[in-house]
C-alpha cells in the first residue's frame, strides 16, 4: 500500500472490440478469458463511443470490449474497478467471473473485483448493450430528431486498491450563516467497529479547521467552523480541501481527499441570491457534443478553453443540457469559476421504467456532484420530455393537464429537495411547472422581426407568472423568472467544417431528418441555385453576414431582458453549434464566429443600452432615445454617460446603486440631418464602467425626391391613396391601360386581366399584415409570435434598386414591417428580397416580381399598408419599387 493508502491506475487505452448483432456472445462464451472472438474484432482506444468509427455509426445493440492486463493486488486490500460512464447497459467479467452489471449511460459505477483478480495477467471483459429503441431510457438528444447516438465505454476506466476499511464518500454542506461546514462521511464495511475519522479542512495547504469523529455503522458527521472563510464565486473561486484520515486503534488505515466551496444559492421574492447577495444569471446552454468524439472533448485542454472563453464572453453560468456534465468539466468549473446548471438525460415516454431510471439518474448525479460548488441548479425534466407529451404521441398526455403526472413531479421535487437542500431545483425546464424554485421559460423570438411581440411576451411573464405553470404546488410569484432558452441561428463556414472532417460530416444526412431546415446535404447546391448566390459572393460571405444577423437578434433579445428588473437572468441557446444546429456563439469546432469581439459588451456585468424611438428616421426630423443602465454588480454605478450620433454628442448624468436597472427617459434628443441619399449612422452610448454600446440609425431622404410625379398608380388600399400622392405619385380612381402600376391588396379578375394585358401590379398585405392575394402567388405563413423556424431564418436583398434602402441582410431599417407571409413558389430570378430557413430550405421571397401573361406582378409582403408614410425605409423601398417597375414599363 502506498503512503496515501490508495493506488489508482488507468485502464484507458487499447481494448479489443467486437459487435454482437445476433446477441449470441454470451452463449458463445465470449466472456471467458481465453475465448476466441470473431475475426471482425478490432482495436479501439477507450474511452470511446463506437459511433466514432464510420462502420459502427448506425449500429445499435450489443458489443464487447476486452483487455488483458495485470490488475493490482495487495494483501488485505480491496481491488475496485471503476467506469466513469458506459452507455447504456454494461455487464463486466474478470477472468471469466461475472463481477457485476450497471444500467445508465452517464454516471460512474464501481465493482469490487478482489476475489476475481489473479497473480498473473487478467482478462477484463465488458458487454455493452445500447438498444435501438431508447424511448424508455434516459438518452437526452441522442438520435431522432436530434444528433448522433452515443454508445459504449465513453468515459475513463480505472482500477484501484483501497484498504479493506476505507472511506467511500464524503459530503460537505456549507452553512454561510454561521461560517461552518458539515461533513458527512461514509465508510466500508458498515459492520466495522472501533473506527474514528480525523477530518481536516485546508486552504492552500494550510489547515483551517479540524475535528475527530466516531464512525458508527459506516457513517459519521463532523461540524467544523471556519474563521473568516473565503466564499466561492465565479470571480473568486475559492476552494477548501477535505482530508479524512480513518483510524482504528490509533492507527491510520485510510486517507480520503476531496474539496468543496463555501457557497450558498437561494431564490426568493423573484430574485436569485448567491452567498446572500443578489445575483443575475447570464448563461449559455452547453450540450457537450464535439465533432468526431461526440460526448468527449477532442483535445485535453478543451474544457478549460471553453470555460475561459465563456467567462471572457461575459457568461457566469453554463447550463449543461439534458445530460449530466462530464466530471472533468465540473472540476475545472469549480477551479476556474463558472456556475453550472445541471440536468439528467430525459427519456421520451412516461412509463414505470422511465420514471425509475430518471429517479436513479438524479440520485446518482447528486451523489457524484454534491461537493461541486459550481453546480447551483438541478433540473428534473426538460420541456416535458419523458413526462408530458411535447412530441404529440398518441398514448401520452400533457403535463399541463395530467394531474397524476403533476403529483409525481411534485413528489420528485420534494424527494430531490430532501436529498440535496443546498441547491435550487427546476422541475420541468421551459413550461408547465408544478413545483419549482425557478420559473423558467423557453422563448425563441427573432429580432427585429418580432421585437414588438417579444416585448409583449416579457410583459406577460411579469404580469401573469402562473400562466407558465400546469399546477401551483409552489408559489409562482416567489420564483425568479429566467428565460433559460432563446437564441438565433448564424450559419457556419461550411468549407471550414468540411475541411475539419476531411469531407462531408456524417451528420449531413441523417435518415431521421424529417425537417428540411436540419438537412445540410446539398446545401451548397441550393445556395448556387437560389438568389443567395446573387446577393453574396460565396458561401463564406453569406455565413459571415448570417452570423452578424445572429448577433443583432440576440443583442436586442438580451437587452430587452436586462432592462427589466422582473427578469432574473437568461441562458442563451447556445454556447456552440451542434452538428446541423448552427445557433452557437462558437461554431462546432469551438472556433469564433464573426461577432465574437462584440458579444461581451452586451453580456458584461454592467450594460448601458440605448433605445431610440425609431431606427429609421426621415431627413430633417428629430430623434429621441432612452438610455438604460443595467447593473449586475453590488457596486454603485454613477457618472456621465456620453452619447454621439450624426456628428453631435452630449452627456447624461446617471446614478445607480448596486444591482438594479436605471432608465433615463428621453435622455437624448437630436436633430436629424437633411440628406439627399440614404445615410447610415450609429447612436453610441458609453460609461466608464461599461463597454460602449449603440444602435443603428438609418436616415432616409423624402421619397418624393426620387419620384418623378408622372407615375400613375391605382390602389384599392383604403387610406393609402393620400400617402402615395404625398410621395409624388399621380393617383387614379379606375384601373385601365393608362395606369402605370396597380398597387392592390385584393386582386380580382379585373387586375388579372390588366396584368395579362401588359400591365404591372404590386400586391401588398391587408390590414392584418397578411397577403389576401389568391390570384398570382402561393404564400407560406410565418408565425406572428415566437418560432424556432423564424430564428433559423434569413432575409436577404438581391435587388440593386432596393439595396439603396435595405442592407444585404435587412435589419432595423425595416423595423415593424417584417412579413407574416412570404411568397413560396419562387424561382431565383423572381426574388428581390429572399427568405430561407436553416440549411437553405423553404426558399421564399418577401419581395418578388414575375411575368404573368404580357405583364408583370410583384408581391411586397412587408407590412407596409398601414405604415406607408410613417416608416420611412418601407415607404421609400415601396416607392422605389413602384417607380422602377413603372419606368421599365414605359421603356
């Protein structure tokens, strides 16, 4: 035995591997140490998942691992074989003796193999089964409709010798009110008598507290006071070491070490508290998938690099999504200082087995990570997966209405709270809460497209928090409101991804893809076939523009949350792209996206933001703006806020106590310059204690400066005629051959005859914002509220005339106008402003022009009908389209 009383060595490295598609390995005796395995066996490096190899990527069922090695033995000691995680069911033999089994794909298990070890070379054999049907077992996002399946021995394998009488577990429970820590320890065997434990707490190698405790029936408890302790926070991740020396008759027989942090977390009165201080959550979803290695990082330094990058970007928390975090990640989170929201993998269906395995996984997760100070929240379920019916299954009921499921979830909350009273518990992340310490929402709004309804949604969260509950076993008014999922997609650099993989990645064309926005296969061809290739020089240019649009959207979504004191935090979806889902702040390779250097300024502990009354303004008008300071620190913020725009500048005095939000209404008022052409500027604001921030402002000349006054327009849109006339068009009351352009909401047979006879018509939405046209185009309706498809979408301008007013990727210049319908049946030559979703799917157009008979008809689906004359960019763009079509008609 070593001086530390324990010896551990790794069994990582080369193992024999063979699949067992007929499940006859046991009958064939493959567990025997001298068994002859089939010639198709190969060598793999454990840890690994078998899907890392192309030939096994689609394989499900059973597979076998074998390694020959001399396992350690020591007289009087026990030999323990430990697996970090095996997905999903594992049976283990040593030298032909079955030593144990385990079910569950994410957590450690260990087996006492003392009696099976020999003095010579030993054979360790592991049979792993990961069935095709995983609906009842916790599997997270493996397989349809998400990502790659993961099977096999995917975490470390070690073997250790420990004393016969040894410590098996130590739990540290801090009490910050009294600056004490309770140490509960367990020892084996439980029947041992006469044991005592010396418990020492150390900081940087120096003892700060010590106590002796009797160990009775395998358990003992010590309570130790720590003078003037350092509390663990993300900024100051102070850790204390625990050293337990187990003695019998005054002789030390075992030494056990771990660490913990003096840290508390609470939720009350709608607010989060860390160590008794108010705390604002700025988090990102982290799914822990990696190219090629899947659940394992592809580089030994990657976990550290991820955490450091997250902190540099202003995040103070990572939500390790829908599977327990890798233990190596958690240790680095503890040491480097970032909070963790951890959750189990969820099944698909709600059965006795799925309930049992979820409960066992939650218990194992708490047992493994109880001492990790970075972990502050446990989730139990995510979006009803495995407890409700988000998939629309015929034989499942929703958590919103099923009282039996609600009772089960409330009981699981209570039992989890009893098992771990030191952390917050989220019962069902996203919606249909029952008993929870946080009222979290999953909301996918794209901005500026749906900025107004996002603001309305935030208001509804504040006014009616109970609406997010299926039952109220805990008080909705008391739980902090957290938007724990939101985000926008930003296309990856496809050539860089393919170069990384040496070709097309395996996730380009999963068989289970049932939504074209998820399918990358053929995306390059779709780019070339579409008007995207007219708008962008190449794919890389499109990807960069899409990524900047991603930032523009999440910037506004975050700022609207941070300007409200009734929102306690957020978790952005997500930290990195995952396979086909390109909504990360980093790409799948963990490389930076185009907006990387800008992101931290909206995610800083102190945010200064500016809210102009309009982003698009008319030449010679007036611009007014509020400024808002959001302070996540406990320090006061005060001083002169500086602003600038249009070559003008000024200051605004602001003063804000620690932690909170201060709004200065109408803080900025400035004259808009007179311009002869569209002018882009930025309204910037800055404070010494916060990064500079800003909003784009588009100044538009009067439309009548570009309208020749001779274009005749017929319109059936009530109230639009006066605005068109003021713009400079000549308005006529009847539709005949003298009309240059017909601007209509509801085209009829007369309009069709006019177009087919050589006329030009432009169709616009009705008063509801939808296209009433049934004569000329087919339309796809876009959701008016939140939508996963909308956050995965891109509008782009492929028209030189409109590009004077609209960016290549339109943004705030079209504020308030984004469509509820787009033209679905378009070819590339029809598109003036195009629309796509995901991997260049659902190709459509917001503005399209095509030939019909001898004439032409255009669709302008932006919601301009009631905004003409008031929204200057939309007004100028429609006027330019009408004028251009009329001039082409005349020529």
